[in-house]
C-alpha cells in the first residue's frame, strides 16, 4: 500500500500531547488496520498542517506489502468534508461532530469509533484531582478507568469521531456543510 | 524440574519462530500501562533483550548451530531496523508504532552487545553504539546532570536507568571507552537515590520520580526485580559493594511481597494499599531471573506456577486478572482476553530465564506444540480464544495473522 500525505489548509486542533496524542495514535492505528484489511492499493492522508505526528505515519507505512487491488482510500481530517474525496473507494473521516449528516445516508459498510470519550475524560478529571491531593493509588484507579473507556465502537460522546465509509457504489461525494453539535 | 525445563524451552523456541514476520518478531501486546492489539507488526524493543541473551546462553551451553542462527537473525532485525539517528524502528512495545522507547532501546542494545560477543560481528557493536549514543544525546539533561525518560521532561524512572546503565557498562567494556562508564554510573546512582532506606518497604525502589526529587510511592515488584542484575553489574564494574547491597535489599522486598501461590502483586503503595492484579505469568521470569543472578534458589512455587502456565502452543500467557484492573471483583474465570494472549515481549523473559537455568551441554528434545482453544472474556462478553501456528483469534470478532502487521476485525473494546 502506497501512503501519501497532502497538506490541506483547514483548521484542526493540535494533537501532540497527552490524551490528544494518544487519540491521534489510536486513529492512525484504526485507519491503517482497516486499510490493510481491505487491501487498499493506496492511502492518501489530507493533513491539515497542524501539530500532528507525521513520524507516526511514516512508521506505520514501514511494513506494508504492495497490492494491486485498485482500491484507494483517503483519510480526511476536518469537520467539513471536501469534494476532493470523489473517486476514493474507502473514506476515513476524522471529525468532531457527534452526528454528521448529509451524504453518509447513501453509503454502506460504516464503522464508527468514538475516541477520547467523555466518560474517559471524566475519569481523567479524577486523575488530576488525585494528583492534586497526592493520592497515588486513586490516581492509578482513575487512570485505568480512563484508559478502559478511551475508545468506544458504539455511539458515545467523545472528542473525536472516526467514520469509515465504503463508497464503492457511490459515484460522487457531496460536500457536507458544517452542522451544529 | 530438570526434565521439564528442556521440553518447555524447546516448545517456547518453536513458538517464538511462529511469531516471526518480515522485519522481526511481532504480535499483540498486553501490558499494565496500555495494550496494543491493532498494530501487530515487528517491535524492536525489549523483546530483543531476552531473545538475544537467551539464544546466546543456548549457544554457549550447546554449541548447536541453530542457536547461533537464531542469534544472527535477531541481531539482523535490529541492525536493519535502525534509523538514521541510531534509534530503532518500533521500539516502544505497548506504545508502538514509535521510536526512542525506554528502556526498550537500551535493553535491545544490551542484547545486541551480548550477541556481538558470541558472533564477533563488529557491525553489531557499531549498531548498539550508535543507538546508545543517541539515547545519551536525546535523554541527557545537563541541568540535572542525569538521564530523563523523555526529552524535555525532568522525571526519572529508576528501573529503566538500571537497564541503560547495564548496557553502557557492556559497551564500555567492548569499546574500552571509559566515557560510557561515567554515564553508566550516573544512571545507576539514580536507582540508589530513589530506593527507600527505612520502614516497612525498606529496599524497594520507587517507580518514578516526576520532579527528580521525590519518588511517586508506587513500588512494582516486577520493575524492582529488573534493577537487580544491573546493580550487580555496577558492583562489579565499579568495585563498589554499595550496589550489591542495594540489590540485596530489593530482594528482601521481593521475598516480602511474594504471595503464597508464587505470584507477585502488580503494585504495592507505600501507604500499604495494593493493586493485586494483573499478576504476571510470563513476566514473572524476570523476577525469578533476579533470584538466579544474585545466586539464590528460585522460589519453587513461583517457578512451578510459571512452568505450569505454558500453553499447548509453547508460549506462556501474559497474566491472571487483567479484568480486575478496572473492576476489583471481576471474575478470574474465564480469563480476560489480555490474560491469555502470549506476547513476545514477555516470553523473551522466560527464554532468558530457562536458558540460564539449562544445564550445560543439554540438547533440547523436539518441540511438541499444538493449536488450542480456551474460553475467554472480552469486557462482559464470553468468547473463545484460539491459537494456531498461523494466528490468534477471539471468536469471530478479532483475528491476528502472525505474519501480518495489522489485526483484522472489530477492536476489543466498546
């Protein structure tokens, strides 16, 4: 699988530290695992020029066998989809809207991941409180629960959402206007 | 025990060979800090410490060429996976994919230097030296005159510094370059600095010192055990009994915290609280290796518990009680999915231990490994765990081909 990164210009939060960095690593893992599972010939990552760990992309690209399936995928990072995604057979959309609307109703084979769920964030607050009162064992208990709830594969409130679409039957992807959360 | 050990070792070696894929030894990782069940490709991390030292022992004791071949192959993984700055690709174990893993890169280089002594291949020395030079460069903090765990973060992790120190001692010996000894001493002295000097947990070493001044009051028997061998090395290299006395005091802590069944709790806090689970199975080998290195008899119950856990595949499972990490009363049976999964980066520790305990000139019997299935639990859902030579599987939800760098299917949470 050939991996390429194309800089984009839209805004996106930094994901370089702590739980944000962990979110980014998990997202890349899900995307690469799925892309390999579906034998994509290429994966294009639209990278919004923010502080994201590009080395993580390079490392994940290290052990990928080449395929000639013709199937192509794109990872789009942003709250509004771009029509530049037309023609890709598998789309990975990382966004911050809990219920995106629009063209997704026409697509099939959807997988969803909620990343850094709000449940996890609540337990993360417990970690901070435990730090303040130097309660080390309480901190570890809160941390374990925060980790256990970090990702959900069912509908769950979260900081990030990764939707995976199989668009083989769709000839054109409509741009999706931003919708209120 | 003498009859059991060669067969256990033969089966473990056969299992390890099933875990190879292009680039090295792969597979999922279950750990206290985090799990990695999605990326299952090669990891150039501490798994190479046990693999390279274990196969070096087998070569020393038998002079059978298959062990030398294994040694060369594993050493080549590290050599070809070295990046331009000297770090190893995928060196962060449970946090892979990533680089600059601690203590992983130092542990792998320690293995590489051990292999170099057997193979005479000077390119291995160059690889390990470039790696350790990079660690010195990236982790040295001139302000506090010591090695941090991450660039720019002042905290110290004593057990990791112990491994780093041991690798530097061996590098100094092989290169005859004494500058490495200065760094090795600074690293191992940070272990002494965070060793508890009085009270109920006298001798135990704090897991972490976030401000480089105070320990975090978490005492992991496993990580304490990993300090023993480096301390004994330091005692010899620096001709200073302070280090061996420190090692002996850690042994007191290990004896004190061993449970009746030969297991150890995950964490003991200085407050007296404990996290009992998960209790390591394969990882227990590093604790037993500490007993071996210091010259004490291995606790029979602990060794029996370890050997009895070996799976029909030849591997050793990771732990008992991962489910209790988040739910104190979670059932132990059926096991949590993380308990059963055999991990190369834990099984290498068993290889190192068993190879060290193998009587000289022992030829191993032919391996006898088989596929198997066991009931297991993913959160609240019952499933069946299956392992064959080619793959791991949890019901129809999740499959890892041992030859593939990425898992297939739904991820094991949610």
